[in-house]
C-alpha cells in the first residue's frame, strides 16, 4: 500500500488550501518568478538566474552527475543564506508552502531542510506546472459558471470609472483592463509600466474570479479579444460577449473632458503621443497623421481628441458592438451627465438599479 507523504500538498487541494499557509515560497529563479507565480508568493531562489544556466549547461555538456553535485552546492549555499536572513525570525509553528518548476529537486531540498529544522513546511506536488494546469482549467470552468453584465460605451464614456463605482457600491466586478495594466486601445498603455506576461495575466484573472461568487452577476466592460498585447481566454471572452448589455452614454464634450484628465501623461509627453498616432499611418495616411501631430505641437488637445473620437474610435465602436455583443440593445442605456464624481456615482447607481430590476 502506498503511503502518502505528509510533507507534500496534492496539487488538486491547492485552491482550497492556500489560505492555510503562513507563506508561499517560490524557489525558482528570479526570471521564472517574474514571468508568473502563485498569487502572494515570495521569491527565495534555490538557484539564481546565472546558476540555473550554469547547471543546465553542465548537465548537457558534461554529465548529469556533475550538474547535480554543483547544483547541490549552490542550493545549500543559498538556503543557508536565507536561514541567516529572510527566514531568521520565524517561530517553530511557521507553516510555509514551497514550490519550484515541477515539484522536484529545488523545492524538495528546501522543504527537507526546513522540516529538519522543525518548521512545518510542505512541498507542492507538480510545482508551478501543476499550478498552471489549475489556472487553465479554472478559467475554462469560470466560463461556464459565471454570468456577466456588460457595460458598453464609446471611448471616453467613463466605463472603467463607473465600473469602479459599481464595485464601491458592493456589486461584483471584473476589471480586465486593470488586470492587464492597459486601457485597451492604441493609446491605452500605462506610463512607465509594462504589461504582465500572458501567463501572469491569466493567473491574475483566475485569482480575481476565485474571489467572486458565481451565483451573483459580475459587471465587466465590453472589450475586444485583446487588451493591449494580452489575449482574453477564448471561452471566457465568449461567455462575456453573450452577457446582457447596458450602454453608458455621454456627450462628446464630456468624453473629451474626461479623456484629457485620464491621459495627462500624453499631454505632458508630446513625442510619445505622436509616436502612438504614427502607428495609425497605414489606416489614415501620412498627411492626416502629420496633421494630428501638428495639433499636438500647437497644444490643440481638445480639438485633436474630439477629432480622434469622431474619426477613429466612434466608427470602430459602432461596428464592433453590434457584431460582437448579440445582447446589445440601442434602447438600453444610462446617461453620464458630466465627468465629475457625483455624475459617475449616479450613473453607477442607475446601472445597478436597472440590472437588479431585470433580475426580478
């Protein structure tokens, strides 16, 4: 009869057991950790980036034995360092979860040493690879069990701001642009901030959905299949697009005012603004793009933003919303009267009221 190891956590129990641990320790290299990791994990590499490369090269070019021997020396030295620094002050009752790439040598050595000291450490079966399968399966399952209320609206209508207000009022929300760190258009990148990797985005999405109740409606913005450079999983995207829609409408004047507030970083960095507009040359031609660039140089931002809305964003929205969101209705909307805080709160309350009335 096979006896289970009390120091190994079955990968199938991960989702329900994460809260039981005092710490989640990712012992992979910093490069692996940066690409994606279990939410809340800290990185204490058993091998740093350079050491991992050196061990891999030695394994292929010399022998597995030589690689394991040098690897053991590196891992022992690194764990010793953590025992004297990062782990020095934890009490005997400390209960960490340790994982590496596939639940192998690195996490095994780390877990063994911590348990020999007297801590209650556990190693994650299958490591990050097992966690990755949980994320993919979890996103597919979410596409079946969640119901979404889509907030549609033209660029600048304040959808993200209203979504935040809806969350503040106690309703469930899923902020895809927040998770992707991008506002979803050619000008949508956040200043001085890179988007997460595709894997990290999916992990963040999985984690956000795990915090929601599938028995209750989830509010989400209408999005394209990609947010910046990141792809929304197909099954989840299909589920969102089949959700009920309500449109947030506001005047062109209000939208221009709101966009000028939200995109201050472009107004203070004209060259970056022009660089982004030049990505549209194939669509509008050099003459039109240079005209817009001249408007930037002259500081005519309000006129430029209005023209971009009317020429570029609005036609694109009108053609895509009907095509991609079959439950969209032109007569189902809420007006945003201005771009002040009171107007956003009022619009959020009206949306919640209308949606709740439809659920009765």
